């Protein structure tokens, strides 16, 4: 084989390529094997590693193998959502074929802005597969960097539908409004800010005792705003709230939305994959009536960050919102470029990891993994409910978030649960983040990892019980 040309500014790894790849794959293999089981303690950065991370900009070259070893050491001493006892926030799992897909995609560095030939077809196919998997009749959509951008993209399309040509003329004296439950993700408020709707025009719709949006209150607020001459842009239903996993009643919300002629967006960034699970799918009845949906494949479809999708029932809506005719972005006849349907220009081939996940494991296994996480949430609820020192919410988990708190006799339960959460994170055997629900502090584990076993769920409760009783140590 001809060696790569050498010159002073050559940035190729040249003859070190094979060694570098081999060393990288050793580290990856070790990590994957380790992720199969929980760690008993969290690795903290060594003094040597800390010193490395204080070093100034290197002017000269370093050995690539040494740097791969350092990079692996940094990651090993970092919080990894891939570990089976990571229950914080809403985790991802670094699916193995997803990581391989990223390496391939980043090596070719394909740009999905304009037509990239086969990669563009693969992205389209992935979108169709995803829509089929979820049972949503999409005719268009886009892969984005996250739920925040997917929600923004959908709501931009909703704004253009409610106020045609506003992308060109601005909002003028229109008075747009947006509707979501008070437990919708803050990216909805952020979208309202960015789209000129204004955060004060986001109507916080009441929730019921299972923390789901109340359609009657939505109806009332829409009617009042219409009567006051305002223009409702969209209703956002959340299919899996970030706080507790509540699924808003999509069918009833679609009825209200239809009556008022308003765009329905379903934010299923976290929860939508559960729409494929028998016994849970009923909660998502009415999904097919939405105008747009968001789903984060980097959450409960296990692929590495970042891979979200916005799917729309009428694909033209995105083009009407985002298409531009620029001289440097040639169109192939009527064929639209990907950039004409999304906010971003340069875009990596994010869809490859989802495509690899579906193709390698099959939809049935993906569905099965989500179902198992749902079952584990029920197990966790039962285990926590069985202990008098622990308190759960009055209703069972809808999806895979199971808030519970220590109530075993400390003076200030909220301060105690805050301190307990910090102690759990220091301890390192499990990782849980806190949340405040109705003014009370809870531990809020979320199960979205295919590696998590029932034993990991039991270990979570055991560790909480082991640390929770020691008020003096926690507050000392
Ligand atoms: C319901 C919901 N929507 C949107 C988002 C934002 O997603 P991302 O972090 O991918 O931007 C989240 C994140 O947790 C979420 O739970």
C-alpha cells in the first residue's frame, strides 16, 4: 500500500493508523465489557489526570497511543450514562452499534445539508422506519441534535401554519399563544422565546392528579384567547414528562385542538418509544392525530447522543417554514435539500446509529428493551412502596420514572432527601438526581438503559436504605 505523503503540516496518522485504531478498540471493548455490570465505586480522577487536564495548549506533537490512553482515562473517570446503575436525569446508553455507526459516520464526515446521495437515502429510510416503529403517519421530518431543537423545529412550522408568511414579514401585531401543561419541558418555553411568541404567552394548562394535562382547561383557555383576538399557534402535549413520566391524554387533546383548529405537537422526546409496548401503548392513543412529534433516539432508543427526530404528518410544512433559495445550495429540480426542512445547515449523519440499531437488533428487540425498562419501573415502585422509610407517589409510574423519598424520621425531609441524593452521588454505587414535586424533594430515578437488570433496581433501593437512615452523617 502506498504510504500517505509526508510533509511538515501533515495531519494524517500515517503509519500509526492501524495501531491507533487497535488501541482504541481495546479501550472500547474493555469499556463495553465493564458496562455489562455495575461498578461498586465510581472512579475519581487521579492526581496525574488532574495535572494533565491543567496543561497549556501543546505546541508540539504527542504520541497518539499515549493520547488515546489519556482520553480513555478521562472517560473512565467521568460519569457515564452507559453504566447500568446510572438512573440520573434521562440517560442514554451508548448502544454499541450506535458507537460504531458514529465512528463510521464521523470518519466519512458526510454532510447532510444538501444531497449526499446514499446517505440522504439512508436518512430518509431511517425516518420511515422510526415513524413505522412509533406508529406515527409521518410524510416528512428531520434528524436534529436533540429534543430542544426538534421542539423548536416543530413549533416554527406550527407558527408558519397559524400565521402564514410570518417567517418573512415578522409577527406584526399578531398576538400568538402556545399551550402546554405546566409540567412540559422548558424547551417549549425556550421555543416560544425564540419564535417571538414570548414566554408570557405560553399558557400553563392545569394537570390532574396523575400530572396529565386537563383537556377541559385547555379548551377553556383556547376559547378565552380566541375570544380576545389572540392566535393560538400550537398545543403541546407531552408524552412522558421529564418530572414524572406522565403522558398527557393525546386523544382528548386532539379533540380540543381540532375543535379550535390548532396544530398539535407531541413532545415525546423521552417517552414516545413506550408507545410501542403492549400494555403501555394505550396511554398514547391519539398519537396518530398529531401534526408533529418529537422523539429523542438518544434517550429511550439507546443510541449515543446526539440523535433526535422531529416527524411531521405533512412534510410540506417543514419546507414552507425552512426552505431557502441560495445560489450556493443548488436544488436538483424539484428535489428539496435536507437543509430546506430544518434549522441547521451542516449536519452529521446522525440517522446512521438509529439505522444500525434497527438493522442489527431488529424492532422487536428494541421494543422488548423498552418494555423491560417499564417493568423495572413497576418493580422499583413496588420495592420502594414496601418500605415504611420510603414514600412513593400515590399513582404507579406511567413509564419509567419512579420518584420516591426518604421519610424515615429526619427533622426536615426535604433537606434530608437533598443531602441523601448528594450522598448517593458521592458514594458512587448508583447515580440518582433529585427533583422537586409539589414543593417536596424526591429522588427521581429514571430507567432508560438496556443494560439495567432487575438486580440493579434492587441495588438502588438497598443503597438508598443503607445511606438514608444516617441523618447525622448526611447533614454533618
Ligand atoms: C420531554 C422532554 N422534551 C424535551 C427534552 C429536551 O431534549 P434534549 O435534551 O435532547 O434537547 C427533554 C429532555 O430531557 C424532555 O424530557
